[in-house]
């Protein structure tokens, strides 16, 4: 007997493709850009509160994820996870909504301030970066879509919020009669927007005739360094892991010019700019103890002070090349952060649809990053699945031990990707 409970899936994506030339990325499917005429106009007064909320959620999610991968590399895209959860929260009520607001650090008044703020941040990023060529200026493009069962009844308030603040209009697909075709259509949409770095987000059993709704969010980033490393200067050098063992890894060398530099209690950091100076990668390395001691202090306040506290100086930087992919299930982490009800039979998503009894089963996240002499390529995908319950004269910054990194927008202080490198040679979980 098929349960009357419904299935909801929400999928945020974040991607960067340095290797693709401008115009090569195909933007297909519904709401291919989130800056359409149907979007509610941005409210600049909400930017700071939204950026603070994103930083808070970023710090919490990273700490939870890092604790489950002790001693290993980590990478995630909390900005995308947060966007998907915010869209999902638009259909939540009662305790479910209160818990999701707390986990998302939603500003007051709730939920309107969060929706308005994320809409403003999203459109501000698009205004600055969506027309970039990826070389002289980063290219950053966002897209949202709402995939629904053919006969699904959506609540007008949920539909209007997701369309107005997130640019996601309903796109009916035949989950009931042709779930495999629907899965392939969504996977194609995902693959196109991650430069094929996430070719099959939804596995073969992910979509069934019970599926009711999937929300997708995509971010595409192509960013070259402002000061590219000289490829011929890259040489193998020692990198000391936290356990004291040493591995030989490719270490990139300048020439470099002026960039952000900051020192704190037990750590120091450099802010490596991408072309155009709008985006940067902050790299944090401990000066005593190990990286875990720095991570223990990572919260919204610390992250905000880091991303806004850099002072420009000449820096001699040496940085390892690395690439890493991490799939992770975030349901338990999000539940432990304070939103357990959404994962139980007590979940309230009645503001989303006329369908009864929706609840989140798990949140599946996968992120890929590659850093080399030219710049950064990164891609991430997340599925929120709802099922039935059953330079000289400046500091030297030689990155030769585990470090934390944050790809962020300098103007708003919004973090986009966050991770750590314990071993640059490791490309994925063991």
C-alpha cells in the first residue's frame, strides 16, 4: 500500500567553471536566470541583515559538517544550502517554520525579512557579476526553478513567495507517470549549470511516482585570479599535516602584488583576490596548535570580522594546488543544529501545498572544488528530500600546513564556499 505522505525535494546548486569559455554554459529549463522581470525589486536596507544570516548559517553548517569529517578535507556551499532551505521554509508553518528560521539565522520580521534580504543579495550579485567574462571579471549567474507534479496544487502564498523573491516559477513534470524522464530532465538541468561537475545529482531511485515537488537553485561561477600564479614556478614542496606527517605537494608561487592580510589570536589570513576585486578567497592558517583550534572559534561574529577586517599589503604567497570532492548527507547535521521537526511526522509544510503530510527525509549535498594557477572551479549540489517517515617587504604567507578557506563576495561579506585542506593530495573521501 502506498503511503499518502508526499515527497518533496529541494535542490540548491552552486557552481564555478573556469575552464568553460563565456557562452559555453547552457542555461536550459525553467527560470534560467533569477533576475527576471517577475522578481520583487531589491530592498538595499535588507542586505546587511541577510549577509549576517548567511554568515551565521555558514559557520554553523561548516562546524557540523567538519565534526563528522575529523582529520580530513572538507568543502561545502552553505550559501546554496541556505537558499534551498529558505525556499522550502516559505512553505513551512508552526514549529517547523520557527526551527528553520532559527537554523537559518533569519532576521526579524520573519519570514519576510529573510526572503527580501536573500532576494536583494542575489540580485546585487547578479548585477555585478552575471555579465562578467570569467577572466577580467568573475562571471556569477544564479537560477532557480520549481518542478511540480502535473496535478499538484500549490498554495498561492508559497507560489508567490518563491516566484517573487527567488524567481522560481512552477514547471510541471510527470513525476507520477514518467518519474525516470523527470529525473533525467532535472539531472540535465543540474549538469548544464555545474559544467558537468555534478552530472547525476538525483540517483536512479531518487524520483518516484510519489514525488510531489523539487526546488532547484543554481549558481555558476567562473573566476580567474587577479594575479595568476606562474605555472613554470610551481614546484613540489613539503606540506605538514596535523598529525605531523609530511607529504610532497605542488606548491604554486607568484608573482603577487597587494592583497588583504590579517592576524588574529592563533591564526593569520590572506585574502587572495579574483580578477575585478569583487570576489576573493580568504585563506586562514593557524600559527599555533592545529586547525581544529581555529575552527572551534568559527561563528558568525568571527567570520564577519575575518571577511571585513583585511588590510591591504604586499604578500609573498605560496599556495598548494588542490582539488577535492565531498558528498555528504546533511539531515542529521541540520537536525542537530535545531530543526529536527522538519524531519519527522510532526513536520508542518501545509503552507506549501494542498497535499497532506510533507516532511524532509534527508538533505544530500555534494561539492567539488579545484584550485590551480589560473583560478578556481567549484560546483555544488544539494537535495532536500522529503519522504514519508519510515611579495618582499610584506609578510610571507607560505601555506604548508592545514588551512581554512572561504570564497566570498567582498562588498556584502557573503561567503559562497567554505572548506579546509588537511592534505592537498586527497581528492575525495576515503
